[in-house]
């Protein structure tokens, strides 16, 4: 029997006091539930031709769902799609803009400010929230609102921030076939998660093995900008919030034109770094070539490179296969760090200080 803490279920439960593991493991069910919510909501009879751009306003775990939709549909949408992580919307937003206000708590101050901004500009607005001021204002103004289930950390409710945006866009005619893609992805993730279960010991568990390699290191996550830029952002966010450790991410080919040069002078901290390269079988051929060259460059600095490859029969499954691996890995990293993955006390402190004025 393994002596590792991540193979000791009793020890894991002592650390994971608020049950983040259950949220990570049960994640695939969110796809089916969110699909029902997004299908049931009554939408205004807006003509697709009247919508000239799409903006998702949100922060943190509430914004990443929109980011993933943007990345997923990058080659299919014929109008601009932007994520706004700020208090104010871009100046181009007007009555021809479809604005999603995504705030799981409903009380995120940046999202509330953007919500007010969208109302003043008479944008076409749809809200996603579980409660709070966003729910109250949307009800008062009769703005469509997808009611999300309560009891989640925003980062643990990714299915609820992703699926409704995608399905609303399908209902307005911007894309098609996504309900089937969601069902295929949900079934795939349910099968794929078995190898990451807490009962599977480290020797046979890819997420636990990866967590062991990343423990006490500073991970740098690289991915292609085509469909996996938001996936790498998700990995970084999960490592920071769940495992309470710093992580950084960047994308090919952009970082090859600046950050790559920074790999020359590592002083004494090269041993503290590890690169995780997220790869997909449909990465651009030149991106694949760049990945091979960068791997050689980084390895010359005696820094380990770990390759994580997507799996699944469609693009959505492949994107979420890597998200699933990253989420489980972040959980096991939290356990190795002796940290309950759920609380984010420093963010709560920041919000309390901001509330003082």
C-alpha cells in the first residue's frame, strides 16, 4: 500500500473539509443540467442579424466559461466575441451588442458595474447567476436570466458558466449541433474520470503522478492559441485557487516572440520550474513544430517539460479532457500542500477591504 498522502483517503478527507473532490468528480453532470436550464429559459425575439458583436462580462470562475466558448467557437463565429474582465464595457458596445453578465454569486462588483453600463447602452443582455444583485436587477428589469444552482464555488461551476452561453448562441442561430456535442462530451468525461478517482493509487493515476511532479515547483503552462488558450488559463487559475500555489500560462506562437528569450538567464531558480505543454492532435502544423523546438530550448536549461495530450472524439471533448486533468491535478496538489482546496481567504479579505470604501 502506498504511503503517499494522496493515496490515503482518510487523510484526504481531513484536508478536503468542504468537499471539493466531489465537485471535481461530479463535474460532467453539470453539462446535462446546464443544458436543461439553457434550453428552458425564455429568450427575447431578437433577430440574429441585429447582433453585431458578443461580450461576456465576468470575473474569475464566472468569466472562464465565456472564455472557453470564445476559444471553442474561434473559427466559426462571423462576428467579434470578447471577454470583458473590467468595470466598464468596451466603447463599441451598444444596442447591437449581445452582452452576457456572468456572475455566479450575483454580487461581483466589476460585473455589477458592467451590468449597469450595458443597461445604459441599451444592449441586448442575458444574465447568468445563482443569486444576489444580478438576479434582483434582472428580475426588476425583466432581463432574461439563467438561474444557476447555488452551493458551488464559481470555479467549480464551470459547466454552468459555459453551457448556457453556448446554447443561447445556438438558439439565436450563430452555431448548430452543440446540444449533441455537449452530450457526447458529458458521456466522455464520465468515462474518462475513472482513472483520476481518489481510489486509484498514484502509480496508476495520471493526475496524481502529474501532481507529484509539480509539487513544490512553479508550473508554467503553454498551449496553442487556437482553441486551448482558455484551457491553459483554466489550469493556471485552478493551481492558484485550489492548490494555493503560483502558476503562469502563455500561448503559442505569441510567447515565442518575447517570453522565450527569458529562458536564458535562470540564475539559481531553474530547478524550481516545470513546464506543462498542453497538446492537441489538431494543433496548427507550425505550432507543433514550434512546440518541438521550444521543448529542446527549455530542456537545455535543465527544466523538465511535461506533455499533456488531449483526448476525445470531438473538439469540445478534447478541450475538456485537458480541463478535467488539470482540475484533478490541482486537487491532488492541494492535498500535497496540506491545503483545503475550497476556501480562498485572501480573496475574501480583499473584498472585505474594498467594501470599506
